[in-house]
């Protein structure tokens, strides 16, 4: 097969202009929402609007320039989408600050700055994502160490019933946010090497080829780690995220639906065990089945959020004109209900579509990537976003029990925000490698058939 044929006849053009245009729209969303909060609540444009807009514009322009210089063929949609989500989250947190007299939006903007700095560092320092494959087992070990840190006496910190934080030098940090990135790298490196053995079929039952018993070790190990997170850290959401991530990546690597059946069975067994053995899981399930209090107290957190979204209706009360601050943790765990209240079902669906775009572009990158490791990393990072958003929004809307995860780029929280910006940087690095034409097809080669140079958006 010729080099051109191996590349399937497609060469992507640089899409810097498209990305810049979309970034202007993303800035309009973020800054416009910030102004709308001031107009809706106080009837005036916030006094610091120019400084805020300039700071936000400086961040996205710096990120755009970094992409154009170090990853010119990268996907042009990812950065504008996350910029819009981040800007909308800042505006909503600022709206809650005005009601509570807090300064959460200021700290969130600081964390956004650090996240963009790490995003740029990933693009500049990591010139080839395939180098990460050499750190497969190192990444796995580092992830396990990070997961254990909150259990260290004097270092770990229990917040809202979950022991997933560490407190160091006056700062609180959630190491699990970094661990999920390292686990994706470790899973991808392991599965690339062992997928042929893991894809071998064992017994066939109901038209499904199940894996061999000797190959169940990795999934059983990950299942036990997830149960450990659930038991010792009281963190239901992270436990679901880690195990679901591994099962989906295992399926992507082997293309064997039997792994999904095995993973589903282990998940069901873990869910039953968690419900029977752990009181906080029973509480979450009971609140999910019947969230309305019967002891004369006020509405629960879940009910308050549901009432808020119901009050928002189709188009919302308007930014600054609802009462999202009445819901506990409306700036973090329940920020989606805050958006539903003030922007309505229309705004909530727009947010879900933006998340869907992140997942779609991640999976598209995985499809066009030319190396197995990059395919699995891109797919795994897309699955991280898909699972996390499903678990969070599903809990807030009472589709599933609450789990306590944060909504990416929207919720207040430095650990999550910085880690998610790093994830986008890694996705763009893989995207640039996948969309970059081979050397023999680069512009300037006189023997290139220009009919084969097309743009894939």
C-alpha cells in the first residue's frame, strides 16, 4: 500500500482562522454572561467588566497562539468549547458570590489562569504523545500513590463525608483529578501491549464470546481498587469513574462485547456490596428513591435543585434573577441546577451539547489517530468526560443517585479545573499528530496529487 493510500487520502488543513472565530463567540458567551449577571441583579454593568474581559481574552488568546505555534493541525473546536464552558461557569459562580458575599469567582479565575498555563506547558513540552507510553507502569504506580495520599493521617482531609482531599501548606488539593489522567495513560499503555491476548475468546454464550478466565486479572484488580476507593474514601463517584473508564477502554482495545458483560456483572456485584455494607451508599440510594423529607425540615439539596430547575422552566429566570444560592453547594456539585434555574431547559441543553462536542471530538481524534496508544488515550479521555458529565448531571436531575463529582469547567474547584485543562492540552497534542499530513504530503511537494488534499472538520 502506498503512503498516500495508508493515509486514506486525507490531509487536514490548518484551521487557525476557524478556531479564532469560534473563540470570539466563546468570549462573547463568557463576558456576555458576566455582564448579564450584573444587569439582571443590579441593573448595571459590573464596574470591572473591562478588566475581566481583558483577562479572559488574554488567556484564550495565549492558548490560541500556543496551539498555532506548537500544534497547528490540532482540532479547532475543543479550545472554543472549553473556553465557553469555563466562561459560563465563572459568570454563574460570580452570580452566587453576589448573593452570598463570597469571592469564589476570584479564586476560580486564578485557577483558570493556572489551568491555561498548564495547558500551554503540555503543548510546548510534550511534542509527541507517544513518549508517554514509556511511562505506562510509572503512571499506574503514581496514580495508585495519589489515590492513597488522602488516607495518610495528618495529610488527608475529610470534606462533606468523602476523604478525597489532601491539605498541604494551607492548600487543599484533590489528587484523584490527576490520578484519572495518569490512569488513562497507564491503561492505554498496558492495553496496547496486551490487547491481542485479552481479545482471545473463551466460552461462547448467547452469541457473545466471553474472555478466558486467565485474562480476568486486570479487570478484577481494577474492580478491587474501585471498591477500595468506595470503602476507604467514601467516594462513590470516583469509584464509578475509574472502573467504568477501564471497562470501556478494555472494550475499545479488544472490540469484545464480552468484556462489557463481565464489567457490568462486576459493577452490579460491587453496587450490591456497597449498598449492603456502607451506610453512606444506603443514604444516597434512599435520598434518590424518596428525596422529600418527612421530618418537618426544609427541602433537601436534591429537592432544592429540582425545584430551582422547575422554576427556571424552558427559558430560565434570567441570569441574576433566580435564587440558585438557596441550593447547598450551588457553585460546585449543583452548578448545573443553578444554570437550569437561570437559563432554563434551553441553557441546560446547550451546556450538554457543549459537553457532547468535547466527547465527539475526542472520539473523532481517536478514530483518525494512526497509532494504537494515541487512539486509546484519546478515547479514554473522551470517556472520562462522558462518564463524569453523565454521573453529575444524572445525579442532579435524579436519574441516578448523587455521587459528588464536579461538573468539568463549570464547577468551582481548582483541582478539577487545572486537571481538565491539562486533559484538553493532551487531546490537542494527539489531534495535531493525527491530523498532521505525513512528510511526503506536506505542502510544497511537487509530486502530491492535490485532489487528495481535503479538509476534514
